[in-house]
C-alpha cells in the first residue's frame, strides 16, 4: 500500500487517504457516520452484515464501505437515496428474527442494533412468520449468552482468532440455521475472553457477573487504572447506587489499545467478599474486638514505640500504590526500622546489591511489537501480563522469532521455540547459550561465570539459537518464574552477559507495581531513589527466619503472596504482634494477626502506578469506602503524625507525587546490572523431586483471589507430573499423592501432564492447598498417599 495520499469525495467533501485503505476508515477519521455491525477497527474485514452499504459512482450496486478500497478521484455518497434504501433493507432483514426483548436485555441502552434501528428501521414489519429461536450456550462463568439475539457479525469469532489467539467460537450451519458457539460443548477460557462482550454489537454476549445489576443509563463512569499487573491497563469503572457494577476498557493505544484482560475486567467482584474488613479490630485475650480508629492507631503507635527497631519487620504487597509504598517506608525508617521488603515471592537475594535500582521492560509497549527476536526466560506473559503478551503475539505474527526457557511447556498463543528444563537445569540451559554467544563473539568467560560455564558443552542447536539475538531489534525478558527461582542471581547474571555479548536489550516483567516499590526504597538495603542505607536490614527470607522477630507489619500482603507460606506462617504465629493494613482478612489472617486496620482498594482511593515501561499513571477513587474503611495513604499519614515523625503533613496524593517526581526523575530505568564476584549454584537434595510452583493467573493478589467468577475459571488443585514419573512411583491418575516440604505435607490428586519435565511436579502457589508447602521452586518429597 502506498504511503502517498490520494484525493476522493464523500458526500461532496474532499478527503485524502492512502490508496487501497478502506473507505470506512477514512469516513470515520473525517467524522462522517457510516452505519456498521461487523466492522471493527482492530479486526479483519468480514463484510458480512452489509449495513455499511454506500453509493459509489459508476458502481452497479451499493458497495460495503468496510471492504471498498479507496482510489484516486472516486466519488461516494453515504446518505443518498440509493444508499439509504440499501441500509434500510439490510436493517429490515436483521430485525426479521431478532427478538423484541430490549426491556430485559443487558445491552439495552447501549446496543448498536437498537441505536441504528431508530435511524434505519421501519415503524412496522411485514414479516409475520414465526421467529427463529436459538438455544443459549453455557460457555463459562464470565460470559452470558442469548444467541437468539445474535446477528452473525462474527466479531467474536474474529476476535478469538486474531487477538486472543484461540479460535474458541465459530459459526456452524448455513442461512437461517447459522449459529455462533463452540464446536464442542466447553467453556471459553482465553484470558482475554471478556472482550467479546465489548465487540458484540447486540445483547448476544453479555457479562455474566454483572447481569441484571444496573441499566446503562443508571451507571456513572470513572477513569481508572488496573493494578493487577505491570501493564497498568486503562479502564472505565462503572458504578450504580454507590457500588462498582462493571469494568470496561478505556482506549489507550500506547498501553492496552481497546482491550483489557479478564482479570482486570472481573476482579471488582472481590469488593463484595465476606472477608472485607469494615472496622478496626484488636485481638484481646484471643478474641477480636471492634474499636475506634483513634484507639487502633494509638495501639499501633504504642506497639511500634515499645518494640526494639531490629525486632520489627515490615512487608508490603506489590499491588500497593506509589504513595502507599513511599509513606510506608518513610514511616518505618522514621522509627529506625530497617527490615523492610516488598519482594515477597523472591528467595535468592545473593546479588541484591548488584541489581539495578529500577528494572523495567527496556522498551515501550508499542516498540515491543517491532522486535525481531524475543527471548523469554522464566516468563509466562500470557498469564502474568496478558495485555503485554498481546504485543508479543503481534510481534510474532509480524515475523518475530520467539524463544522461551521454561520449567514446563507453556501454552503460548503464538509460535515459540521452547527450551523446557527442570528448574535447576534452567541455569545450565541458559549457560549453554551464554557460552555459545561468547564463543561466537570470540570473548573470554567473565570471572563470575567461570564455575557455571566450566563444564558446559555447546550444541549446534544453541549456536543457531544465539544467532537470533544478532537481529537489530532483539529483546531478552526475565519473567516472574525467573525472579522466584532459587537461583535467580545466576539467571540474572547469565541473561545480562547474553545481552551484552549479542547486543540484545535486557528487560524485566515486574510484578504489579513493584517498580514503584524499588524506586521509593521499600527494600532493606536501599532507600529512596536507590540510595544505599547506612545500616542495611534483613531481606524477607532472613527476616522470617530471625528468632528475635517480635513484631510484623503487613501492608496489602497475605500468606498467599509469599514464596514460602510455610515459613511465613510459622514466623507470623510466633510473633507477639502482627499489624495488618489490608482491605481483607481471611480466617488465616485472623489467626496470626493482632491488629486489623481496614484500608481501601484501588477503586476507593487515589494513587499512582508505574508500569513496566516506566510510565506514571495516577487515578482517583470512584466509590466511597464502605463502613469505616479509610484510604491507606491517609492512615499512614495520620500514624506518622501520631508518632511525631517529621514531614507527614500531606493533604492530597498529588503533593506526594510532586515531591517524588523531583526525587526520582534522575533515576535511570535499566535492567543491566553488574556481575557479582561469584555465583552460588543451587544443588538438588537427594531422593527428592523438583517443584514448579508458578502463581495461577487468578491468584495474583487479594482482590483477584476473592472474585468468585475468576476463581471458577481455575482448575481444581492437583499435583501434575510426567507419566514416566507416575509409572516409576506407582501412581495412577486420581490417586492421592502426599507432598512434603519442610515439616508439613499436603495430599492432592494426581494428574498426568506431559508438559512437566521428568523429575518434577507442578503444584501451583498462592492457593489454599499450597499454604502448607514451602518454596515454590525447591525440592519436594513425593509419596503415594
């Protein structure tokens, strides 16, 4: 298609566009309305609804604007008598079988068919035959179907195939017998499936969790930012009668385009959880008592004043806002408390002083689409960062080569060459690639990697894989499974050397808002802007193992947020005081906590999130917090005043952001750290198997874990292993298998999974079943129960 513009006329108005581009895109850009149903700017052209018929000079009949390419000098009329007659005829055919159930349809009030029928429909119908009825399909807990309303625009089908990468919906039958549905009776499981609700122009596909809760004209819309991953998708939060009833995407081409993930769309259900804290509570004589905020804050102030600073440890969850992170560390450091950390799912801290202050993606989201080669190390972006994975898929479709080093075979929705290795073997596999790159570049082995590369043999496959990263635009990404790995320092160092030798860029896929936590110093060894602290504290693992620990402060952190819940639970139960700042408290939290302070969720407070490319995005609260819930940043501010700490007089979060931008604007966003003097190689314990314990897509944070519809999308807890291991251990499918880490164990049913390497078991983290287990990527005992 030529980049030169040509002139043409629409309704007598001269326009310019690229020759070969579609007419409907040009009219949209010019603000000229052309009715349509099947056309969507992000989907391929189907031209099957025919609603966009227009008159084109010298054409024998009306032409569909969505499939008519622009040519120089062409003349088009969108509202001529010929065009209007054609559009009205199409509308009459569409309404022949459409049910007259607008009053009970969730789409009523924002339905494209409803809107266009006013302008192009007749006041009466000549059709007197019986309308057809299509049985509704059960396609899962997220999407409600009413397929009699379907007009066969096929937007949902094209979305699944072209955007989600999974053709779960399709058309069967012909003529009046055409139906949209799944080819076999099953649920739609794509992590982006909720977007078919938005693309459906009628009420055939609607949101099941919000069904019949409010009419569109009763809702108020507010702009916000989704906090569940490092993308920061832009969203509209819809409220009615003071409650959140729906979340839909807010278009931002630079971040999430016009889509959002199901996690961002349906997590609001967790707001109504029975675990919601509504009043401050203090445990006295083993019983919980509701108290006033003044009494609760006085109690917390007294505890923090009386405890020796080195006996106090504070942990923050990664879904907190920038302002909350800042005030949290400022409060604690004002009390000389040094044990502060947010890296709750990390276990290897041996090289923490060599890691960059702020490690982001390394490129913008839009530039991610332009990469020619992408190497994913311990990353599953399809589940961890669905909208970022959408960009990687677009790069793949444009010809990019994708290579992945993973502890189990992942179900990518694009072509990817996978190096599947047991967790400890991942280090060896990456070392092979690094040695191949060093040999190809004729460079010597860095001293820090000498032991790792000493006995590594380079294969021809490794040599060909390394050639990928010599492309002009190549990117190496470390994901969450790499960060949670027991040898993260080795993976990080090897990835850094590979990037330096090949010239590829290095980036991270950080957890939620953890980039902000790093910048403001929610770390034991670094303060604001990455400045080294005079007396470093203990990282999360060391702090939880400290026998002198008497007081723990938790901010937006639960047991399921830790890499080793078994170790964490022991430490929390042993502590004299556990102060919890959180919106929720489950039975487990009520067991170990001594003070519960009810704080707001992201829809009830203002704040700022920093996404993986380093973009600061601020948002405001959209609903009033329930009960006596208070915004967390205000609670921390008041507590700072109660403790007589200086500079805690902020009135608005905008004041905090203004201060932080001055402090942080000079901090570089880079993933290229230094190499440590030596690297520790983790060895597997004898007579054990290795656990693969990645976090499920809908168990990432407290709000998501309480969204009922999202939890219904998850598979039942099980231990999955290779069939060869099952045969060796005498285990059959369905048998209860005993799994042990540390001094406790669980029993789970066995499932055969050839995606799991031999010698490993896949038992996901952040689930109730996994709370009795230890490290997510460590040795595990497996016995037939």
